C-alpha cells in the first residue's frame, strides 16, 4: 500500500505518508528507515491508483478517521526522486495525479531529478511544498549515494518559484556541525528557501552526554534548546521561518506544524495529536474521529496479539488520548547511568525474561534486563513496573529504583 499512516507519524500533525518506493539508494548512514526495511533493496510501489482513490475520498481502514483533504507527506521512508525513478517512473505517475487534482502534498527529497523535465513543469502545476533534506558539506561522507550538499543547495534555487514553498529539512541535526550549519543559513535564504525545519539526531546506542527517550538515545533537551535558539535567531535575521520538528521543543518553532506549511491555505493538518496535547496546545477531534472503529491506524504502533479487536472498539479520538498518556510516560528520559542502575537491579532479582514478558504483555525483557553500556537498556513505564511488581522476586524495591521509575531521578517530558 502506498498511502498509509506511519507508526510514530500517526501521533503528529501530518500522519499520512506516501512512498512510491521501498528502499533507498542514497544509503545515508543515519537513516532511521534502516530499522524498518532493507534500504539496500530498492523496489517500486505501484501506488498511483491508491493515491487517486485516496484523493477521491475513498478511505481505507487506516485512514477513515480523516474526512478532509489532509496534506500527504511524500517520501517518509524512501526518496521518491532517487536514481531508480529515472527508469521506473513511479513518482512521475503520482506527480501527474497531484498536478491534475491540486491535492496538497509535502515532498521530502534529496533527489536532483525533481528539478529536471518533465518533473519540474508538473511540479509547477501542483499544490506542493518541497523539503530538501540538507545540513552541510560535512554530511556528504554520511550520504554516499545522494547528491552533495552543494548540489542540493542549487536545487533550492531551481525549485524556488516552482512550488508553494521550499523548506530546508535539517533532519537529523548533529550538534558537532553547529558552526557550519549556522554559516549556511544566509546561503539558504539567498537560494530562495522559505524556512528551515530542524530535528536532532536519534542514536540507537548510548554514549556519554545522551539521554534515553523511548527507544532512542538523544541529545539533552537543554543542549538542543540552546542550539535551536541560535538557529532560530539566525533564520529570522535572514528572513527565514524557523520550524522545530523536535517533539520536546515543538513550541520553539514559528508554527507547531514542523513541515513548514501550517499557515498555507488548503494545508490543514491533524491538530488533534499527541504532540500538541503534550505541549499544552488546545486541540479538538472532528466528528469523524469520534466514531467507534476509526482507530485502526494505531495498529502501526500496537503489534501485540489482540490489538486488532481492541482497536475495533475504539475511536481515533479516544485512542489518541490514550496514546498521549502513554507517550508522556514513555518519553520521560533517563541518563544511561539511571537506565543501567535499573536494569542491573532488575536482573539481580533473578527474574527471568519469560516472566517479564508474561507479566507486562510485551517483548520488552531484552530491554528491561539489558545491562550493557550503550545497549538497548530501558526503564519500564509506571504501568509496566506495576505489573512487574506482581512477581514475588520484586517484593522489596529499593527507594532509588522507585525514584527512577516514578520521577525522582529525571525530568519530565515538556
């Protein structure tokens, strides 16, 4: 299926993703999609037909909660304009549909092909915001199959005026390139970009200075806040808009719609989302979202047995509220010292992986019992910890463990 809700995207403003390919030949070393698909294997998805059906209002089980022309995010897991497109043409067919219908779309790409004919002429007829993923030349060695930073900067110049807006997508941002990135901001403005959207790198392994946020190791909030303040000021000094794609710091942006199109007519996103709730932004569900049976899109998050029947009894609205509560608990973050202190203690009790999984109803034992520095260590949510305490082995819990789990040893997610 080409048009679908992503696992974490469903919690945000633009949750519906379009991918015309599976896999990506850019081969970026940091690509998060590596954990979801084999990016080395690039195959085409014949999704122009599904795209047209969606535009015509024919919703599937995962999209029936949405009854308006929500913008699609094209290029969530694979670049639509990577080299294979020149031969396969799957994205060209979808671009024709967008040009014909004027349906709002946000395109994320590094591919130069979008600036060639017939693509750019079709793009001119589309209702499109184009995001060019780029940070600085230091990234070139991490993006071996992609156009260079300088080539992408020239793409911005070619695209400006041929679409609604061009946004520089600095995702992921690595703190070590701060000076180089700041020096590029005037160049983005000169090339014709409308704004910049930034999100920090998420690491799968821990190292000194990182904190654990859900399944990732991330830069501390205060460090990113300091960097983003400098980037925001530099953007504003050069006439650029600034958007923050960091869930922890979303209100720092000029708009909470981090794609850079929240204020564009016809680009109405889903304001009723977990990120808005956690940042104290008022949001209300639509009538369609309140209908029972519209929560199937959350299946992307819940892979456990029985989740399908559970979600069938929920509405999109009721499930989003539940997900926001879980998200808040799980995104409290811990230092590596705290997570290791917890996992070493839990392992010392003698509890076995099978018992951990049975008690919590998850497959999280490998995380909760991991004692390897830099490994996939994790502190359970309050709900999971309460279930773990049913074990006779956990009758006596030290105070320092309670502080870690219940909030004494870390700051809460904003």
